């Protein structure tokens, strides 16, 4: 819980240097754990943003609470805005020269 009202959509920018404590557990692969695994394999994590929604209830069950169901559309809109901004930024970035690729 982030301490906000159920159904609140929020953005979490995952930093490449976020380092989880403990060991890697394939059933608890949060972004920081995935990035730590990637770094361990010699990779570099890409810029990453997680669009999340505050739950109303985390007990076992099927379906979304009314607050979370109402937040789906705004969350999708946020993802689309982020994707459009990323696409525009990549289009505006200068292309790498052939010398940079060698």
C-alpha cells in the first residue's frame, strides 16, 4: 500500500541502480529484482516506468474491486501517453553514426 485511496493510478520510475536485498526468487520478480538479475548477466536495464493502481483489497479472490475497475481506463490512457512520449523522444534523438556502431 502506498497510502493513497483505492483506485489511485500512480507511476513508479524504476531506477537501474535499485538493488533488492536477498536472493532472486522467480515467484517474486519485481522490477528491481529483474534489473539485478540483468546486471548480474552483464546487461544494462532500460528506462522503465511501472503504471500501478492502489488496490482496495488484496485478499484472495477473483475480479477487481469497483475502485480498481474504474481505474483501468485512466491507467491505459497513462500507458498510451507514456508510449507516445517515448516514441516521440526516440524519433527526435539523433541517429547513431556508423562510427558509433562499430
